[in-house]
């Protein structure tokens, strides 16, 4: 693998045109408000346009999607073909976001150059297969997919193959190398052409990348690092608060009230915790909404839309929301549960302080999670400052928080009702979520669903 030359690193770049991006795409960037290339874009795009394979390591919110999307689109302009490129993502939400980015950059191409009918298509789980099959039959140029659903189509959709593929992108590559995706990634690599360009991008990389290098990167591959291996942006203020576990909910509410004008993401460990924490926060008058992997895709997207629109300013989530989501308005990230894998911390706090903006990250550390927090500090290579808080002030909230939690537990038990079967619980939970997401006629909605 070739390291990026120092000469290229030191070269000053003022515009996308300086990088070799064509006029049509320069105009598309300007329409999106992209005036000056980010560091990862400035270093990756010329190498990609020269036909090199890439491993791109950059902090979250640094413009990695543009770094691989622009070279692919420029190549597509020169040689429009069906199934030209495939982008793989570990989560549905990130896949949808990448799809939207491609659509935004490619929207002007159809106007400027009629020979290219830009058409990305999305293949993710939680969506009707038949509808996706129709999209594939229309011969799209670009596919954005989660690995499992792509393998489903490769195995079961008649006439669909990736034999003509020219570009393969693995976004959040380190996550895609985990065991849960290993089988799907291997199956995909076995059916795509060996003669292609391959891009691997992430905010964190692992030793497993070496395995994938041997499997799918050519000898001309270039590794580009615009940040240290496990770093956060300078505009992010990181703190921790050491507290007794029994008072953690009080501290959470205290910080959310103190920063009531902020848009905040609260990370918890389990799907059930997202629902409970969001519920007791709502019982305190806070505008919280949950998102987790057990929710249907439509509800996950609905929660994200409401959060982005500001209707709810607190998103309670699992690590399903920690990767790649670009929500510009996030002011604060709270680690309610400390992640056991310290790399997940990098991705969580990367939801704020994006694209040069400032942000705050607060970790609520109890005696039971101290070891995980110490691993995070070791990974970052520095000690994080604590927040001096008067516990007496926090405990003034104890009575209200305790009552809100009591009411929330009663509601959860009521929703379970007499039927202890999982399907019954899911239906009741869905009804509560439907009401919160603004579906007025819940009963008719459920009949339609059945």
C-alpha cells in the first residue's frame, strides 16, 4: 500500500475544481453549500480520480461521503452504465443518508448532461422486497445497500448481478468487518469483478482491515489519514461526571434541563432502555423520542424526521444511531450508558461538533462502568475533564424523577396487559409509538397493517 506523498498533503486547495472535479459536479457542490473541500476530500478525490484504491480514515462529520461520491459520479458521467457502483453501509439509516447525498449531488447531472440519467437505488432491510426488485429491473446506475439485503437480492432476484460493477465502497468499513457482516461481505466479494475500484472509509480502523486489503484492494491502493487513528474534533468539548448509579437518572434530567435549548442525543445500551428512558423523560415534560433496532423502519425514519425537524429535541438511542448519521443540529451527546467497546464512543460523540461546528459530550460514569470509561481515555490518549456538580442541586429533582419513572413503569406494564406473548406486547408498543409519532387513527392503521 502506498502512503500519500507529503507533496500532495502540503498542496493548497481552494476549490473542488482545483481537485479535478468537473464543472457539473462543482456546481452541484455549490448548490449544497460546499464551497471549500474538507481535508479528507482534498486528499482522497485526486487519488480516486487517478484510479487508485483508497482507505480513508477521517473524523466523523468530515465529509467522507463526498470524498467517494464525487469521483464515482465523475466516472459515471464519462461512462454511464447500469450497476456502475455499489456502496455498502452497516445500518439502514446511514444507507438512506448516503442515498440522499448521491441524489443531491446527482440531481443537477440530469439537467446538465442528458446522456447520464443519474439514478441511485436503495436496498435495505425492513423494506418490501418486491418494490426493490422493480427498482433493480429498471437498471439503476448506483446501488446503496446493507450487506444482508444485497445478498438476498443476489441470491433470489432473477437476472440481478453485479458483473458490470466498476466501484465498490465500504462505508464504516471497520463495522462491516465485524462477525455479523463477515459472511455477507465474503459472499459479495465473491461475485463482484476483480477489476474494479474499491474504497474503504471510516472514522476508526482495526487490524481486520488488513484482511480486507488482501481480499479486495489492488496494489495501487493509497491509505489516507487526516486524523490520528482514534481522535475527536477540536471543536468537541468532552466531559465526564462520576456519580452514584442510583442517581444516574437525576443527573441525566439535570443536564437535559440545564441545556434545555439544546438538541441532544442520549445513548443507552439496550432497545428496551430507549423506550423507558424516553417515556420517563416525556413524563417530566421533556420532548424525547426513542429510536432502536427493534422498531420498524418506518418508525425509525419517523423518529429521525421529527428529531431533525425539531419537534422533539431529545433522541434516545442505541448504537444504531451512532454511525454516520449527519444531523447538523445536534448540540450535545450524553452517554447514559458507557459503551463497552471504546471505539463506539468515538462514533457516538461524532454525532455532534460536525463540519466545523462546536458540540458537547457528557459521559455519566457510575462505579459499575468506570472500567469502560478508563478504556475510552486510554484509546483517546488523554484524560477527560470532569464536570463539577453540586449533588445537592441534582437531588432536588429526585422526587419528580422517581414519580416519572413510577408512572412509566405502570404504563409499560399496562401495555403488556394480560397477553404475555411477544406479538401482543409488540402490538401494544406499536400503538403507543404510533400515537407519539402523530398517527391519528391508530386502529385503522393497525387494520391496514394486518
